[in-house]
């Protein structure tokens, strides 16, 4: 029978230090956000908090019973039991009596975005599989736009095992009009006197996946060119693959842009360079001062062209992602890859300067000048990268990756220690260089014996170049000249008397072998 249980308490273990800090302050009892004030207040006894069980249980809608014979406290939650029984009976009453009724009810539940109804129509193994998805969305499925306008059963047939196979098409609608369709292949099985959905195979229009992937690329490009004034952007699908819930697309991204500043000294890295010069002019050695002033003057002239003359950036981007059972992209699964000089896709480094904030770019320009000042005093030398390797922030494989450097690159050698070289690496995607450490096993000092193995080269000033991809296209291509002849270019391949090389911004050219100048030791 139920009796007053003021003396019956529930014991809870707590952290000693936390409760000791409370001292003599009264302990508040809060259940589901509501403060409860029992007749016997909570107490701390032997570093444990003791709370009257009756007050906690009844505040949560449970009944409390004391069984004298066994000296047992029994707590029951009739409200939960009642709700469970009510839901079970309701689901039982909704059990379809025919396979077609099961499919139509399920299609209506999808159309009305009623996840609880969909769940009730699933076989137990499918309920276990999809329950996390339903719970994550609060039992409301689909999206508000585009929405399911109507459904149509395109086909139905019975297999040899007595199961029924249905093909259901869902037509979508948006505020702007029809928004495509997708198809579900449904298997319905008889169980426990009713019919339940035993399998769902989704075939959605490719454009729905492509559209979501392209939006991810569009957002990425916006971040990548956040410091530029974008004049035109083209994102063209090159290929698309889908396997189950996984999809992959390759896009050609073409961006026409100008620097997003009015004068060169407003460009964030240039701000940092000028700031370093202003703060350290009096302390700089004459040779360091001259080198920094020369570098700043160079960028003042170089950046002016970027401000007034539109630049073209072309890149192939691959994006992969997973989609849930409702065809929605899972953002945490999105990955980007970029085509490298060898035509292979490597993970996109979102730590590139183009993704950094203005403050980070200013600091980058500042550090560039500090490193230049140090490099003037550093011993001369160059390192030929023999194996592709990350560039580390410190001489440790556990340190941060600054970027990646490919085999054939030539870096300025600044320092060496046991097992490591400190180098300054050429950077193509933003003005400036970056310093870091590479394992000694991945490089060797540039010498007269190995310098022809380098893939980073110079091209003679005023040399005719042909902007095309295939060797056979050279004769149909009008020759031009490089505007940045003093930049380092990447030698891709040789054919007959010509060489093919890549430059900054993704441009590719052919020129005669005799126009190539290898970096000297």
C-alpha cells in the first residue's frame, strides 16, 4: 500500500570538492526545471547527497509504494506505461490489411512529412535502421521546399515469396513551379496479420544531388575569393557518379576577378609588409632594409596590375558527400579535392592564404618581411625536393602541416638540423613565400649534378608561348608572351622540341625547350 515516505531517501554520489564548497547553504531540488520543496530537505551525509525519493518520483509522475514485508520501495511510472500502451494500440489499429494500403499510407506519410506514421508502417529491422534519422529531425521528414506535391504508384507486382514490389514516384513542387521527381522501389511483406514496408530503395533524379553539391562548390568559391572583386563565375559540371548514399562530382570552376582594393597598399599582405618596414626600419641592417624595400616596391607595381586588369582563375574541383535516406546532403561528410600539376586529385588545403581572414593575411605579409630580413643573413643554398612531402611548422612529424611540396620543387635552404631541412617554398596561389621544415630524406642540396631533375624552372623573357593543352594544337594556337616571365613555373612534360608547363592561376603553355632556364645551384 502507499504510505508517507518522508524518511525514505534516494542516495546520489557527487564530487567531493563540488559539494564541500557549498558549506551550509541549503540544497535546492529541481525536477524538470521546477523547484521542489520536500518536507525533509536534501542533506549531505558522508559526502553523498540524500534526497527524499517520494518527492522526486511523484514530481516525475510516478507512484511510490512501500512493501513492508520485503522492506522494498517500488516506483512505477504509470504515465509512461499508459502512453506506451496507447501508442502500441494505435499503431496496431493503423496496420494496413493489404500491400497496396501499406504503400499508399506510407506515401501519404512521406507527402505530409509525418515521420511517426512512416515509422509505424516499417518492419522492425527497418524501424531500427531509420529511427536515428527520424529522431534527429524531430519525426518531421523532408524539407519545406521543394515539397512533395503528389505521388503515383507506377508499378506493382508479386514475387515468388509472396512479397509485393511497388515503384512509387514522388513529384516535387517549389514556389517557382515543378521541381523534379524521385522514385522509391518498395518491398512489402506480410507479418503478424498485416503488411509492412520491408525494404526501400531510392532512385532520385541526379540533378537533386548535383544541385546540392554545386551549392557546396559555390559556397567554397565565395570563401576562396572573399578578398577579391569577382566579375564573373562559371561552375560547369564535368562528371557525376553516385553509389548508394555516396555521390561525387567534378566541376570546372572559372573565376574572373580583380583585387578587392583600390590601391596596392590596401591589400592585406602588402599592409603587413609595409607595417613591418615601418616598425623595424631603424633596427634593420642596410642589406636587409634594401631587400625589404625592393620587395615592397615590386609588389606595389605587381598588385597595381591585379587591381586594374582582370585575372582568370581556372581549376578543377572534385566534391564528394553522403546523403541521408531523404536525399539530403550531410554537410559533415563534404570533402573537396583539387587537381594538381600531375592531373591527380588531392585534398584541398583550406589553410591556404585565400581562405584566411584579413588579419591573418596582414600577419602573413609581416612574417614574410621578417623572414626575408633573416634570410638575407642566412647561408646561401637550395634544396631539390626528391619526394612529395608536407612542409611542417617545426622539425617534427607531429607539427602542423603548412602546405605540401611536390617532387621536383626547388626551395631556398635556410637551415638544417639532424634529419630536417628548413626551407622557403615557392607559393603560386598567393603573392609571397612560406617557410617550414621538410624531412632530410625527402630532399638533397641542389648541385651541378642534379639541378636538371628539377621541375620548377624559369622561362626566358619575351619567349613565345602557346596556351593550349595538346601538342598537336600548337600550330593552330597564336603565340603570346608571358606577363610574369620572372616567376617560377612548373615543368609538366616534354614532347619533341617543346615543353609543357603550368603557371600561376592554372594557365598552361607550350614553349621551345631552349626557352627553359633551370634554377642554378
